[in-house]
């Protein structure tokens, strides 16, 4: 049973590395070998999409956990909890039943897409990976097969988590050059990290 989620949805442009699990598995595989500029439509079964719904991902959380964060939960509310998208199913007394399943889990999905261009510029590739994995573009330079990120020493955790991805996807090493000052965005990234 395929349904459009939002008929007025604006097409989104996203830069991804094909075959690197940056998209849902079936969609990622469907991108391989496609022509630039041609429009494609695909349908994915549950297993190729977001998987089956899992009962163990429906949990009960005390209402107090929400009210302490100044959140008034109600059925249908979707929010981020522990870096995961959750949907409030019911609120009964002091208990809130939440669903950690992806909203599209257990459903067949369809995609309509056009590959606009192949990214060739190495700096643009790096920027895309930073935005995808960190949702932030730090100050960086690229030279001699190395990406050098400038930032506070607290950034080392993020650099360590990206090392394998940068090597696998771009064949580049990545390292941190510690700077004394950090901008407000760097502080926000560090303070909001999981």
C-alpha cells in the first residue's frame, strides 16, 4: 500500500557517496549505474526500505522525563529523543508510550529521483561528508591526500569517528589541527553532541 507522504513536497538536492550507506539500502543500490539528467522512479519493499516494524522499539517512558524538558507530549507528536526520531503513541497518566521505529518501517516506499551531476571537486566532496555526518562544516584544508580540520581539542572525537569514512570514500587521511579559539558553531557542535 504505497501512499504519498506529502504531495506538495519540494524536491531536495542531496550529495551522497553511492554505495556508502548514506541512504536507505535499496535506494542506495538503485543509484548505481544511473545516467545524469534522467528521471527515475523506483519502488522498494519493506526489506529494501526501512525494514520491518519492531515491537521492542515501542517503549514506555515516564511522563516526568518529558515535563522536565518542558515538553508536553500528546499522541502523534514526533520529536528527537536520544538522537532518534520518535512518535508519541499514547499518554496515559504518568506514562508515555513512544515508538522508536522509523515512521516508514513496515511500509513499501517509492522514490522519484534525478541525478543532477557527479561531484568532482575534492573540497566539495569533503564539505558534503562533513555536512552529512556532522551537520556542520568545520574550517578545513585539503592537501597531499590529507584533510586538516581546524578546531578545539574537543573535536578529536569527531575526527576519530570520521577517519574510516574519509579513507573509504575519498581515500584521504583526516587529522585535527588544534586551534585555541573556536567559533560559536564549533561550541554548539561540541555541546550538542550525543
